[in-house]
C-alpha cells in the first residue's frame, strides 16, 4: 500500500526536539571554540608584545623604559597563558558537563514520551482485542479484525484524510490536523466520538462508525428456500423484542446505496405480501446494532444474503469474499428440497404454494464448505472453525409440526424431562433427516463444523393470502450465533446450557 502523507503536525518530541537538541549542542561547542580562539589570539598578541620588548632590550633601546614594559608584558603573557590553558581545558570540560546535563534531561523527557507512546499504542491494541473491535465493509466485503485490525480512514470535518488515527509521532493521545482541530487517537479517550466520517481502508466506503464488534452471518440456502422472508422477519422480530424481551438496544444501519431493501420488504410483508425474490449474485448486507444497555462497544450484526443461484456457480461463490471473514452461518433447509419428503406430501398439499426449492441441500452445503475452505486455505480433511445454525423453514406445512415443530418438541420434552427445547430440536431434526435418507448432508455437516444447532421456524406462519403474517422461531438462530461471538451478550440461560 502506498504511503500516505499525514495531514497533521508532527509531535515536538518526534521532530523539532531533535533539531533543537542538536542545535543547542552545536551552539555550545561553537561558543567554546570561539572562547578558545579568543584566548589564543590574546596569548599570541601578548607573546608578540613581550618578544618585541625583549628584542629592544637586547639592542639597548630605552633600557629603563623597556625593562618596565618587559615586566608588564611578561605579567600579561602569564595571565594570557593561564587563560589559554583554562580555555582549552576547563571550558571544554564545562561545556561537556552542561551538554551532558542537557542531554540527560532531554533524554529523560523523551524517554517518558516514547514510553507513553508505546504504552498507549499497546493499550489501544489490547482494548481492540478484548472488546473484539472489528470493521466489516458491506461494499468490498473486507473485514479488519483481531491481530490484523486496521482502523478505518478518518475524514476530518475539513475534508483531510487521516489513514491511521492512532498514537504515533504525530500525537500520542491527540494529533493536530492542519485545520487546527485536535483529533483523539485512542478509543478509550474518545476517538470514536469525533465528528467526521470513517471510510473503509480498502474501498473508502462510508462505514458510519469506527468502534464496534462486527458479527458477520451469511445466510446460506438454495433458490426459493425462504432466505429473504426469513431475513426480513428475523430482523423485524429482533427489532420488536430487543428491549422489552432481551434488554438490548437495537438500531438498524441502512445501506441503501448497496441495495438494502429491508425497510421496503418489511412494509410489503406487513401488508401480507411476499417480498421480491433476491436476484443479486453478490452478498447483500443487512446490518443492525444489537447491544446491552451501557456497553461502550456495540455489536454490529451483518446478515448477508445472496441469490440461491450463486451456489450453482463456483466462480460466483469464489467472488463472495465475505465468506472468508465469517465465523457464523445460517444454513437454510427447505423441507420440500428433500426429495423423499416432497414426494410424501405432494399428494396432500399444493407444494407450489410454498415455493419449493429444487436445489438439494447437500449441494448447497458442499458449495459453502468448498468456498470457505478455499478462502481460508483450510485442509479439505480438517474441521472448519465456525458456528452453524441449521434452520428448517416453512414449518407451517401441514403435518410438519408433528415431526419437527412445536408439537413434536413439546412431546419430546415430556418424554425426556432433562432435555431442553434446543436439545429436542437437535434430536428431532437429525431424526427427520435420517428418516428421509439425507445421510450425506448430515455427514458433511457434522464432519466439517464443530458447533451446530438445529432450529425450526415459519417465517410467515401460513401461505401468503394477503393476511398478516405470524412468524414463529425466526429470531432464535440469529440470537444463538450472536451469543456465540459477542462477549457482551449472554443468552446462556436461554439455551438451557
């Protein structure tokens, strides 16, 4: 990356201090040299006068007068000689002593400054690690996090760009922009509260905020599996229940310029109509803040959606760089994409009313695994470090409630008193997959991911008929994944573990 000019004044101890330090030493020794030169001049002058008087005495010129002159010049010569000796020995020693004191004082001051610089630089880095500060760009899909965390570009109110607004030679706790504004350089002294803009360091997209913990959650599923309905309803339910039910602050962060259609979809679904199908073959980000009250570092949850057709193309998936930085996934399972189950219910229901996905779950999961492995350069035989919420959608299909829905969960918990609802969901969903011979899907899932939790939901509650939708269980998968990644949110009691 090209080195950018910093539009700020360099700190005194990292610039002018060196110049003044050297200038002071040079001035001291120049004065010392001038003093020795003056002493030498007076020494030679007095010696010349004495020598001329001695020559006059040798030639018997004005003997009586020259005797007194010789005595006087001899006395002056003695003083000048002493002065020369002192100036060539004592003056340099004094200069060296005072210079040493000056150097010591300046070095001690600079030592404290440099220790402060190092301390605050490390403290800011540690703060970012503990609070898991990260930055996820919905435009270029790049993320800065952990040991590789890179600050967004700060744009001062005057328009000047500061590429690394952190403790540096331009200021330890604050730097002065060329416009005269004092800019804080650490999160713990208010850098995040600066007026101005924060841009992605890669593509310069306006990120809006500089201080947050980004949780990226791609929603994976085939065409017509119900991803868009799930995402819209999940965010809507979280927004509705965040404060009254979970005591969390919710704030939606719209990316309208990047095709964010959450608000439009919400209005459409509030009127009992289905949202438009996602045709974007590039990850689209739906972002919202979800943070406990009083927490200084908000959680920015990024729900990422892409058209199901993207999973049919290796090239399309290879371009979804957001998968590289994600540690959590929602894997959508459309029960009607399971061939044996679809054949079983086709005689009793109109499958077309539920928008059955024709893409096999195993193929979608395989595309996800290959994409993540390639992007993270993982061993094909190894286990991926990630959390997967496997979500069965469309559980309003008649008869499905008795197999994996609320009725089945309640009955299972009655028979198994020690089991909670999430244990029950795991058992019932795995049993369902086994019953309908989805062995490869289960094997790939369990063989590639460590943390798996099955969920069931109905994003609509019923088929679209222009009446109000009644979502069931749509928020749990997102909250489970957020709980896994966030250090400030604790839903352990919710999961019964």
